[in-house]
């Protein structure tokens, strides 16, 4: 049941929303929470009910361990640390078994020329997200930063369906007090209007923008055997914008749906393609993951407290872990490695005290991210090399229709032929990429638009256009969210 589906928008969401506030109106607060938990678990198990026992066991286990950690204030530190270690190892073992077992077996077979059969396990939906979320809960409980909540509230914290499948990755202290706040149990017209506005913008970003780039990116990475220079850059840029509008669109929808229930999820994107450095990029891209990596990996490793070499080493480890978290493959690990190297270079550059021109800084940051995304998208090293080879050594081939007007370019090695035809129509791709750059770089992002939102008639007219256009697009566009695979 996708956010961009008729059954979710016109049946599931309205029914759950009405029932939740109706029960709260009748002062049946606990029943309203039970309803939301049951609805969230139903939403989660819609894809495959076999996933349901896994998340339930995970919830019971982490709730018990977290409570033990928060209660044992007078327990010896070594005892608490052992309990925390046990909890974290169990969570990572579960994640590792389902997500990385076949990856390790494949590498063992490759190195030792063995024939260990693959487990071929189906990856449980959202396991990376709810695992990280609950690990954060255990660490915070160990630090004494959690309060004692009952299992119902904890279940709601973990399963709340807007953020369950692909984040944002939330902290207990961000969510639990909101569910306990009596004011949030009353229907809010302002929150509903703002939430629907944000949901509609996210829906449009996903269905109309992101999914328009998908065929071009797929053709370049998965179908074409070779790419000329323009096709390769169009392929990489199509993926760069598809990923951004897909995941940020999902996050907008998640934040918008949560706001319908008077719950505010943390921001996850803040115009990352406007970043002027790789550090700035990670402060804007998937912000809750960046926060998790900083608070629960980088800082525990020592952060920047133990000298420059150790700091640089911690950066590398943190982003390699970030790459591994995204997927079981060497291309993901290498993508994390590239970002680690970039952050190391950024830090060393900062030591020189030389300020870079903003335009050059943006150009380098954006193009680094765009090039690194090639490894994130490619299903194999060969596909990644194919695209990169086209980007940096492919022939410059313009559409044949331009031959008469630009024939003088032939003297400089420019060829005339199909142009971008291997991945899609020339004019559509060019217009699409130009519009994507304008939206990502020149316009206010959805966070800024919602901050300025007022429930006026013209805003409702605008949101109605976005919503209707996106809903009609369901008839021809069928796709899942990219981060569901992670």
C-alpha cells in the first residue's frame, strides 16, 4: 500500500484519521492509540504478512532491554554496558542476517572458490529504518535520556505508519511526548490544511517529477550497452534528480500525513543540491540519517576529540558504515568510501583557511554528489564504469537535426547522430533536466513553503491542482519508493 495509491489516499488514510480523532473525541485515548498501532501494523504487513512477527519480536525485545537500561540507574556501569552491547548486537545480527548474509556468502564463494548456497532471503520491509531507530532508543536509555513509557506508547513510536517504511529516523524524545500531549488529541484545522498541503507537494514531486526521470535513468544504467558523453551525463543527472525528488517527496508525504494527526516529524531534506560543500550536503541530505551517524557512530568513535588523524579515520569509518547501511554490495561501500574521502579533503582544505568562490564550491559539490550517485545506482561495477566512461571519455554526439546549423562543430570532434535517443526523447530530457535544476536550485523548498503556508483560498487552489494532477498520474505511473529497498 503505497502513499501514491488510491487505496491509501481514499480509503486507508481517511478511515484511520476519522477513527483516531473520533475515539479521542469520545475520551477513549488508549483505544485511539491502539487503533493507530493496529492500523500501522496492518499498513506494514500489507506487502507481506510474514514480516509482521519480525517487527513485533523486535519491538518487544527492544522495549524490554530499553526499560532495563533506563531503570537500572544504580547498576554497575559495566553491567549496563554489557546489556546495551547485547541489545545492539542482537539488532545488528538480525539486520545482518536478512540484509547481508547472501552478500558475505557470495564474497566467500568468490575468494575461496567455494559453492556455499545462497540463503536467498527476502529483505523484510523497513528493517534498516526500524533497526536504527530502536538502536538509538537503546543507546539513549543507556545514557539516561529516556523516560519510562508503557509498551503501547513505545509501539506507536516504532510503528507510526507515516515514518515506518522509509523514515525519517526519529528519536523517542521527539515522538513520545507528542503522543502524550492532550492538545494533540484534538483535530486541528490548521494542521490538517498544512499537512494536506505538504502531502500534495510531496505526492507531486514523487509521481510527476521523480517518476518522469525513472525511464531515462533505467535506460542508461540497465539497457544501453554504451553511452556517448551527453547520454551518460543525462543518465547520471536523471538518476540524481529521480532519487532526490523520490525520497524527498516521500518524506514530504510522511511529514504531511503525520501533521494530519498533529504530530511533527523532524525535517529530512533542506535543498541538498544547493550545498556549497560536502559537509553542507550532509547537513541537508537525509538529515535524520546524518544525525544518527554523527550521534551513534562518529561521536562514540571519538569524533574530533583525539587528534586530527583519529578524526579523519572516524569520518571514513562513519561514512563507510553509512554506505553499508544503504545496501549489501561493494558499490554501496565504495559510495560511502567516496563520501568519506570527500569529507576528509573538506576538513583538510578547511585547515588551509582558503575560502572558495561560492559558484565553484557549488559546482564541485554538486558534481561530486552526481558522480558518486552513479555507484549508488549501478547494480554492478560494470554498469558504473559504463556510465562513468561515457561521462568522461564518450563521444560528443548531437542530434542529427542540428547538423546543418552546427556543422562547424565537426571540426572540433563533435558528431551528429541520435543525440540522447538511447535513453529517451532529446527534447523531453533536456527540458526535464532544466526544470529539475530550476526547482532544486532556484525555488523555495517544501519546508520553506509550509512555513509560509496560510489556509487561504489561493493556496487551496494551488494544492488542488498539484493533488489532482498527481492522482490522475496514478493511471499511467506505477512505481515504488526507491528507499523501500534500503
